[in-house]
């Protein structure tokens, strides 16, 4: 997996999302986010991997998203999940993962 460093024209608040992140949702469901590219307009390409989440089997999905303010919203994953990541002042991401009417939350740290 190749992370492309953000170019000079990418605002620092967007560039901060670049890289590989890992965390847990509800303290038990593993997830990893790779923000592969970040554009100057806040568009991103990503790869997201998840472990077992409730009755949903582990998987990996490539996709895209957009950063608005301090929040990265991914496009809907193939399993139907919607995910957002909000950049916190301490440099971690607050994740919200919604699937089949259930919402899971957690914190992701840069790897």
C-alpha cells in the first residue's frame, strides 16, 4: 500500500489525515484506515479494513471521501457502512461507523 505524501498546495488541516491509522470501535472491533492521497480540495482516496463488526465478516474496501472542516467522510463501503473520522486536537481521529442501524464509535491513532 503506497501513501502519496500531500503536495505543497494541500492545506495542513487536510494533509494531517494522510497516512495509516488504526483503532477499535466500541473497544472491541478492529479497524485500519489508510489515507492514500489527499488533494488540495480535500478529496481523498482510502483503503479501509475491518475485523468482525457484529455479524459482519472482516473485509477491505478501497474508496474515496472528502474532508470538510475537520471531518473526513468516506463514501459508503460495499458492506453498506458509513464512516466518518473527525480530527481531534491531540492528533487522533474520532471514528463513527454506522451499519444496519447500529452506530459504533472509537478512536484511531496514526501508525
